[in-house]
């Protein structure tokens, strides 16, 4: 089933987008080679707005590697990828969306997320530590052939020397994996001993001690410098005072007749 989302042309720009978000809409933009080609070069981008609720539902299902049918009111349908989603730094909610209209006849590069499933026996039975080295794989394919994700079963990790490489991923002939085949996706490390854990804590403790010593040294240096400045100022003040004291004596000498 094809995923679809509706959009409308957006007139609110710049600071006005804040008010737009308060109405439950998200500012967006449509662009891409296919869009520019369709407009004969007259338009390279189109400001849009989409329902926040509808977008989050579609984005959850599509991610950034599945084609979505974007229906723009008064501007027809566009086959797009959700290319970029800016999120609020605190709420983690979408605040801006980029829709990238692709040329369905040309292959593109895309990063496909990895989904880890199952339980690794080396972790469950031997207490190993699961190490996920990669979270996505880069591929090349026609937009319509892009996989939504790659499912990685970790149930094959039975002992600590087991691992899964990029070359272990099975794909169709329509998809070419660009990530290096020998790169390790996931592996299991033996559990750390108490001695190893203690060694890991040492650098932290030493770093904290060095930081305290450095701060103390800086404070002492500042005190010494301040004391030096005050000490240099006092002799000058005394000299000035003596000069001022001598002046009245010179004025009181009797005039020569």
C-alpha cells in the first residue's frame, strides 16, 4: 500500500512559521531534480505546510527511505522521499520537513536503517556485551526499489568470536550495497572483569584529580599576581607622599634681601 500525505501551499515564512506550528501544522519545502524539471526551471522549491499529526503517522511508517505520494493542493501529486526532518531541541517534535522529489528513472544513493531482532545467545547465556557498530547501510537503487530497512537477526551470535558483517546482508539484484562488505555490523564482547572495570575508572579519577590541581594552581597564580601588583603600587605611593611633604619646606625658606 502506497503511503500518502496531503499538503497545501505555504504563505507563512520566517518568523510567521511559529504561529503556523501553533495551529498544528508543520512548515515544509518541496524540491529536487524532478520538481525543477517539471516546472521547466521556473521554480526550484515550493514552500508547503502539512498536518503535524498526519506527517508523524506517515514518517513513522516511511522513514527516510520509502517513497511517499505527496498530494499538493492545486499542484498535483509528487513522488518524494522525506529527505530531512528538523526537530525541536527540547520536545523532539518535527518543526520543519524537506520533501525531495526524485526522478523515478534514475538510481539514487540512500542510507537504509538497520533493525536488530532476536536475542544473541552469547549475551543471554554467557553474559557478553552486544556491540552495534553500524546503524545504517548505504545503498544504490531506483527510488521505487529502495528497502525500508534491513533486518539483522542477532540470534547467530552464539560465542564471543561471532560477528555479522555487511557482506552477510542479503539483498535483491535491484539493490547495490555501497558500504564496505567487510565492515562489522554487530558483535559480542566478553564481559569485563572487576580488574578491567577498575582500570576503566582510573583514567576518570586521574583526570578529575588533574583538573582540581590545575584549577588550584591557576587560583594560586592569580593570587600571587594580584599580590605582586599591590606590592608594586605601594612604594610609588610612598614616594609621592614624601615629595608632597617636602614641598611645603621649600616654600617656607626666607627670602634673600
